[in-house]
């Protein structure tokens, strides 16, 4: 039985197929949480367009790809409401209202936005929509009345800014109309890329998708960064910064075995190839059933679209109620 006193909102931009970083950072947690709380998942196509405005086909193509990923990992549409951002006009209207109480200087101070602007190399070619996406995220969270938001630690500034908007908006109305939220961090909030980069990211091309083939998994694990100074099997090795051990920690079900491997590697006598073989076997076991289920789901796009329509219809009612409450609080007329 879901605990309806807590409402969760999470989601993804449909800019590509979901990958292991999404799985360990959020998807695995969502599958568990849907049995405990009322959960909404937003496919954020409008936010995806903020840095893909000149290539909208990339976003439209991946909407159902992401939907198939959700079903494949175990998201149940009977327990979780999956909805499409562009199908919910209340989100855009709340964003417009919130923009009037947030300054440009405040958005520019958001470290997540600053880092992503630098990473994408926008400079003065920065799309207005991208700069303002923390405000859009605040609209998403508050529209669903969510009080719990599963995020990685890099998204904590977004939660802080959302709560600032909630506080400011509630101060403008006769009684509070919006709910504060808090972050729900996963055990592994940031998974490094297979190249050893700081974060697995579609835009950086260092991902392993949930639909990866056996050969792709083998190639990715074989190429993973270990300890460059671990030249001989007998040499002691470092596990800090060793991507293979980071992934073993994140995905291997036998924590005692991983602890034993770490100790062995650090004292010497355990080769990189043996560690990679253990990781590959683990990932092959994890991804094979997900890949097979996904292949079945993606063949039935009509079914995927209908499930998304049903979820969006339910979400439309919820978000419209919030919009009307905000407009009433601000003294704005509600004509329809």
C-alpha cells in the first residue's frame, strides 16, 4: 500500500537512452519507492529542448525510448504515474509565474547551472530556456505537490532554489499554497563514466546504456580505467579512483566478495583482468533481462504511447489544481 502522505517527483530528459548512471543513481531506487509512496515520473521533453532547440527530433525520438527503459527496469504504470512534460500546460504557466520572483543574478549563482553552461561551452550563445531551467524544475516539483525528490548530489542546488521559490511565493499569498521539498539521495549518487570521467553522461559519450549488448558490455569493461601504476599482478594496487572497483561497489550483489577483492588488490596478487572479469559477469547478469524486456516493449510503440497518455491525463488533473491554487493566492482570475 502506497503512503500517500509523501509524494515523490523525479524524471529524465529524453535526450538519449537511459544508462547505468541513471540506473544506480535513480531508477533502481524508483522501483523500490513506488511500493512505498505516491510517485510521479516526468519525461522532461521541454527541458530537453533547452539545449537541443535546433534538433527537436532528437527529443521526440527518445520519448518512447525512455518510456521503454522505465518499463524494462520495473517501473509499474499501475503504481507510478509516468507523464510527459509538454502535455501539462500548468508546468509552463507556473514557470512563467515563478520567473517574476527570481532574479537573473540568483540563477547565475546556481553552481549546477554554472557547471553545465561551462561544460556545454555556451558562452553568450546560452539559450534563455537553459539558463532558466532551475525555475522550470521548481515548477515541476511544486505542481505535483512533491515533498521528496530523488536526485544526485549535483542537483542539490536545484532543491535549494525550489524551496526559495516556495518560500517567496507563499509569502505573497494569504495562506501557503506550495509545499517545501527535500532531496532523497541515492547510495551511489554519481557514477563515473566508463572513461574515468567525473560523471557518466549522455552528452560526454561515456555511458553504458541499459540496452547494451553483450559485446558492448565486454568492450566497455575491458576499456575501463584501473590503477595505471598496477603494472604487474604481484604489485599492490590502488582502489581509490579505480573505476572497476567503483562499479563493483555500485552493482555487485556480494559485498563481502568485493571487500575481499579490494583487500587482495591492495596487498598485491590480484590482476586487473580478473577484476574486470568479475565486473563484466555482474553487469551481463544485471543487463541481460533488462535488455530483453526493453526489446519487447520498444516494438509496441502504440502501447507505450497509450500508457504515457494515461499517466499524463492523471498528472494533468494534479498540476491544474496546483496552478489554480497559486493563481487564486495571487488574485489572478481563473477563467477555465
